[in-house]
């Protein structure tokens, strides 16, 4: 009888140590739902949703503190994806945060740029390259089109231009209602 009690105690200690090790080793960092929501958001870090970036907005949605319709850069596509993920009905974009615009990228007119570095400080994704008193330029592949660099520029040398439609940015068009009705 004593041998059975000692054997069960030894097994309990061993399994307890294994569970403790597994809890530390395989600890989940952060909220998995917030991670999924953050992956859907466009990562512009623009703050148009009234949150300082996409991750805080994702956490607010996951905690039920924010609606899914506050991301103008993501637009209707992001709202539908978030609604599918969360099992909610899609709702129109909130007018308070702005309107959906075509995807754009910033372009600096380099002949006008005075090298003040204010745009570099405002860029949340480090897409502007340059130095003080030197010409700046935009790394177009990194620019998210958030428009945060336009406001601080003292000489208005930054323009937002639509992204050219090429093989990397083209998307299938939605089916036309008239085409769907004429099918046999």
C-alpha cells in the first residue's frame, strides 16, 4: 500500500513539473484574436481610426471597445473580412473617421524639398529616406499612403498619387449584378 502511494506521489510530482515546464515554454504571447484582427488590418499605422496604430485598434476590437468599421484605408474589404472573422454583420464605414479612398503613395518633389526632416519624423513606417539639409525621397514599396507626412511639410512638396495598377496591385472585379442575372 505504501509503495502505491509513493508511486502515485512520484507520478504527480513528475506530471506537475512537466505541466509547469509546458506552461512556461509554450506560453501564448498576447491575444490570439487580436493577432488575427491585426493581420487583416492594412498596417498603415495612420491613426484615422482614432487609435495610434493598427495593433491598438485590433486590441480594442478584440476587447469589444471599438467597432469594425473605423478603418478608412482598409475600407469595405477590411470590414467584410473582420465581420467574417468575428461572426458579425458587415456595417458601412463610419463617416466620423473619413471616407474610403483609392490606395495612394506619397511622392516628394525633390527639387522643392528643403531637407527639414519633419516628414521623416512623421512617417510611422520609416518609408522616407534622407538627412537634414538634404533632399528626401520616398521608398514607394514601404509607403502605406497614410498621409501623415503631408501636414508637417513646410513647403508642401509631398503629393499623394494613386498606386498604378500592375500585376502586384490588380484584383479581380466583383461580379456585376446584371451579368449574374443573365446567366442560364
